[in-house]
C-alpha cells in the first residue's frame, strides 16, 4: 500500500474551502428542488455554482475528511433526488411507455403514445409524455434497457434507480482500479446528479459505455461490440470507430464492421414496423433546436447574409441540388414553379449541419494524423458532435462526463460539462412559470464562457488545467 503524501497547510485550507463551498451550493440546490415549483430556477443557479466549484477541483491528494464529506454528501444528494419526481425533464415517461410495450412483447415503434391501441397497455403516466403524437426516437438497445426495467416495475423510481446504480457502479469500478479521485469526481458532479438521479436520462448509460469503449481499446472485437451497443442507445457514438485510425484504416474498418453489425442486428427484431423503426428521428432533426451554439452562429450568419443580399424568403432551391426526384409545384406571387422551397431559417439549419460534418471530419483527420491517445480522441470526437448539434440538452454531456472527471481532463472539457448545467434553466422556468423559452442570455453565458475558456486554454495555458499524474499519455487512460 502506498502512503498518501503529507498534506501542506495551504492544501488543507484549499480543500476545506472547496468542500465547504461545494457542499453548501449542492445542499442549497437540492433544497430548492425539494421545495418544488417556484424554486427550481434558484436551484439550477445553485447547481451551476456547484459545477463551477467542481470544475476547480483542488490539486493534490484528497484528505481523508474531505473524502468522507464528499462521499456522504453525494450519497445523500443522490438519494433525495431519487425520491423526487423528474422535475427538470419528462423524457422518463416516454421511457416507461416504450419499456412497458417491450416488456409485454409489443413493438415500441409501431404506435405513438397517443394511439388508442395502447389503452390499458401502458402506465397511467403516459399522459405526461411530451409530443405523444410522435413515435419514439430511441434505438433498440435503449428500448431493451427500458423493457428490462419495466419487467421489474414500470415506475419512475425503478428507472431512476437503475441510472443511479449505473453511476455508483462506475464509481466503484474506478475505485477498485485505484482511481479514487475519478470516482469521487463522478458521484459529486452536479450534471451527473441532475441527469441520472433526478431526471433518469438514458444518456447516463453513456458513462459506462464510453468508459468501456476506451478501456477495451486493445481488443478490436470488444471495442466494436461496445461501440455497437452505445450506438444502439444514441446513434452518434458510432463516430468513435475513428479511435482506431491511429492503428490504421484497416483496423478502424474492422472495428466499424463489428459495431455496425451489432447495431443492425439490434434493429432486426423490431423491423416488422418497417421505416417506423427509426421513429421520429427525421422530425426531431428537422425541427428541434435548443441551446444551439456554433450551429446557431452559422444559421444566424446565413440568415443575416441573405437579408443583406435581399434574397426573398422563402427561396427556391433547384430540385437536383437537393436530390428531389419529383419536386412539388409551389406558388410564389401567384406563379407556379417547380422546385424545393426553403426559408432562410431552414437553409441556415442545413448549412449548420454541413458545418458540423466538416468539423467532425477535421477532428477525424486530426485523430488519424496525430495518433492521439484514445481518451483524448474520444473527448474530441464526442464534443465535436454534441457542440455542433442544433439541439444541446445538458444531459447530452453525460456522454463526455467520464472523460471530464479524469484528473488530467483539460479545462475546456471540464468547463463544458460544468456550464451546461445552466441548460436546465428552460425546463426549470417552465415548471416555475408555465412558460418554455430558449433564453438568449443562457446561450450567451454557456457558449460565450466556453469560447473564452477554449481561447485561454489553446493560447498556451494547458499546463494549468490539470493536476499532476502518470495518466497524461497512458494509452489506456481516459
């Protein structure tokens, strides 16, 4: 057993101040959640403060007293959030509807929750599902998880407990590997607390899946298996196949083949629903936008440019350019024309997707060119996809949380997870006031501060973001 180094007096003071501030803000946030509607926005602000303190985790060994306070405080906070209803998201009710159908042997893609055919088949909480007229968007591996939990009990507490077990199970796994610091960082992070134990988001599974992908990087088959399972929860982790470009294109193609085979195989049992098996993904991608960062900048730039050039809105796009074989006849100023009509906003969204693909391609080329370690490559790939999306809910960041809680995680990644806790403001405002607004000031704070941190970090201050340790370039480290 290796003895911990003796703590300097200034280190002990640093830890005392940090634990006091983290515990006070976390306790205040949990207290506001427990108070219910009217206090949720205040609770979000307290959790943002706690996340910022978490981002500034002191260097050095965690003292024994601080370790016990963090462990006990985190356990109490998770337990209280487990017993509360999902106050800041209603996605969980969709999980229960889908899971109830799977548990009874029905295809969850066949009907939308509002279908009268589901009467008596789903729990009473199905009335709380958002957009009940749309089919589910969750891939088959997520559906299997929903079904397994609903076999036990189709109740919010059952699903939230499963997500909490995932978090604490990963914390125990890191602890047994000797990474106690990482374990404590995970269970004490406000994003993990709100995403897993309070709202029970399925993205919590990404904490375990991304960890498994990086930890099995030396086994092509096992890594491909984990990537396929991750893509069966949310499709975008399929991009992690690029991790193996450092070992050659052929190796990456082999891992990709295994992952795609797992993903395709997961769709076979539900393919009786035909194209409905992809749910409402197309609708979601075409119309949803929330807390957009770079994608919103691209869209606003395009719209401003078109207005400055006095291009009419909507504008006609020649059908061959968008692949439309039989363009519908549309009327503009009473004149019949053949073509596809896009508003300035729609064109901005589409060009934003093009920009996202270009950014992802640039990251993939960097992974291949510089042979980055798996943890760094995974962080860049997942961040590029999430950041460039037109919809960035805070729980999406749970996919990079296992990378952000590493002692050697760069400041830009830690800050990304911390500041996105503010993304819970809109659902908190809806619960408090009954009004949903994608507030511009929230976007400004979230993306403006992150851009500033990135600029500071990339300007040459990288050495200040992380504690010392032997994991810096360890190929197996996250």
